[in-house]
C-alpha cells in the first residue's frame, strides 16, 4: 500500500502538534491493525508496519510458533511452521504479508477515529509533561471562549487550554473574548480524555507572583513575603520582611510614588492592598495588621493566640472594616483571634466586639 500524501500529512501533524514521528507511527500502526480486523472480520494476529522512508504501509498476519496449539487463529505448531520451508522453534513468530488492495477508504476512515483517540492521548500526556512543573507559576493567557460560567483560556504558544472555574474568578470581574489575563496555575487536571490546566484569579499565589514580578527585592530574596490574606476583588493584606536593616521593605514594595503597588492594584482590577511590615513580636504584628487603623494597645488574653486590641473611639469602624473585613483579614494574616474594642468601652469594661476566623 503506497500513499505519499498520507506520510506528508504525518509530517505536517508532527510539525503542528509537536509530537514525535515515532509516537505517531506507533499509534498509527496500532490503529490500522484494529481497523483492518474490523474491516475484514479477521480474528488472527495482525501487525501493521509503516515505512516513512519508502512511503509505504504493510500488513502482516502474525502467528506464534508453539508446541501445542490452543488458538489456531494466532498460533501455529512447530511442525506446521517447519513445513513452510524454514526451521522454526517454539517462541518464534511467523509474519506473512497480506495483500492490501481491498484495504481502502472504509478501513482508513475507521482507522482515523482510533488515530485521533491516540493523538488526544499523546497530546494529553505532552500537556501534563509540559505543565507539571508550572503549578504555582504566573502565566499570561488569552480568553478564547466562555461557556456555562467557565472561562476557557489559551496558555502559551502551543494552544494549551486552561479553564478558569467560577470559584477561581474574581467576583465582579468581567471577562471578554481575546482578553489577555495573568493567571495563577493552580493544578494540571489529568482525568478522562482531556488534560486541562486549572488556573485562578483568586488564589493568594497570584498576588505573591505579581509582587515577585514587580519588586526586584522580592525576586532576589532581599525582601520576603511572610503571609497573604485576601478577599479577591476587594482587599488583600500582605506581610513583608527583610533581615537587612538597610533595606526599606515597605518602600521597595510600594515603589517610587506608589508605582509598584499601583501596577499590581491595576492588574487586580482595583483591589486594595495593605502592605504590612511583619514582626516576630505577634502583638506588634497584630497592631500593624489592622492597618489603616491606629492601634492604642494590644493585650494577650488567656488561651492560645488570643488577643484584645484597643483602638481610638473614632477608629473602631476603620479597624473592624466594612462587614468586618479589615479585622477578618488581620485574623487570617496573623493566625490570632482578635477582640477589637474602642478605648471608651475598654475603659468602662463594658461591651466588646469579637472577631474570630
């Protein structure tokens, strides 16, 4: 069977899909063997061999040489094998070429379905291999379609598909076709028939990677991110620290006239960012975490990681934040339970506002 166009198509697929010729040939040989047996009803052992150099395809009937035949369709006795004119022994394989003039268009169509299945399997494996070390990374993608609340994106140069699930979408953020997005690679989902890259716009890791990209001192390890607490689309608190007393960690993250942090805020669609200097003293850290509110005093209470914070009367609402958001984020950032009280209430020892995560 000669088919130059077939092998030219094979070369084109190799270039377009980035899959090696050897992988294609193996998949095609298996597929054509299945197609031939389905087309002819042949139940014997069938092997297909492709020869790209000669642009040819050959089909063989294959039988194993055995001492005692159990399956005559796939086995032949040593005695019968030797009668063919050559000395055979048990364990040998006899391959006899089959005329393929009748193996035409119908068989090729059947083979195509199997080939495409193999192709998808190979592509899935390649996708997993390519992205297995990309989990936790920041990548740029392009929105390609939006279906059933899911946003499907194209990642990288090989048209790899990623999906932004509803839970990974920022509330209120709108997505449009061909829009460019920075996303956090959450995981490679390899199940069923398709490998899919699950990406996120809500993960804390997105903020971390954006700061690493924007702030050289973080990228170089001079400034360290100690923690992130985030309510996507609304507010993020990020704790930073530098062991070098000569380094202004806060200034490095804010940038000249706020350029660095403002670039990140813009990327996050206006999400507010509080940059908190980390302290090894947990009470001092709690006071800073309630920024932008001014804190008068932080008192450690009985019980593990439990503190009371006293703030000026006119700063109580700021310390707690709308719907408790500021205090809630401070709790997440510090890992402490925080009881916020106004100065007058604390003095009168009457009433309290407890924030727990």
